[in-house]
C-alpha cells in the first residue's frame, strides 16, 4: 500500500483508535501504517477479535479522552461507521463524522474542527481508509471567525440540559 507522503502533520502527538469486531482487521492494518508513519497510537480496543463485542465499549473511552484534551484526534471503526459516529457524538466536545470520501475528510477538520474520524470497515478498503486517515490527520482547523462562531453554537447546545 503506497504512502503518498501526505502525513507531515505530526503535531498530533497521539492518535487514539477504537474498533469493534467488524472493524478489528481494518484497525490493525491502520495502526501498523500509522506506526510506520511515525505516529504514537493508543489502542482502545478491541485488543483481540471478539465476535460479540459492542462498539460503544471502545468508542466511549476514546471519545472521553478526546473531549478531555488528552488526545487531539481519534479514529473509530465499526461495520458501517454509523454506530461509532453516533456514539462519539454523545460525548460533549467530540465532533465525530462518518467519512467515506476525500473532500469531507479535509473540510470536516478545517471548517468544523472534526476530531473523531469514523470509518466503515464493510464499505471501505484498507487502502481507502488509509487515504482518508492521512487526509484527516494532515488537516488543521482554520480558526476562521465564522467557523468558530458555528462551533460555539454547537457547544452551547452541548452545555444545555435537555428539556
């Protein structure tokens, strides 16, 4: 699998990674590629293939560490990526997005400060997932006032109790 040399942004000191049984093989492949690219990775599990495991058991701890600032970015993989995305977005401060194409992998970080990339192992090849991962990790939040304003509105929602 060709590394396009895209990963230059090593400011992200540690990348968190989580996957259930459906995403396990993809997680293992991506972890190896990230390590080869020089990234420090933290594996939130599954550590072994467990056919009856549940993605929230791995995505919740990963998301909490992103929200606390312990990690700046994370990647979560399940069968479709949908469950991981829904779970990540339940944690205030996490901006999880299901990504299956290049434009959103970059724009999601630059405009929306996406910090959790969610991938579907049953809909992507490892090569495609690696390309999306590189784009996600390379991208930086633009910090433009209009983007900060929009994110502040989302954060306001997170801070309110449901009525």
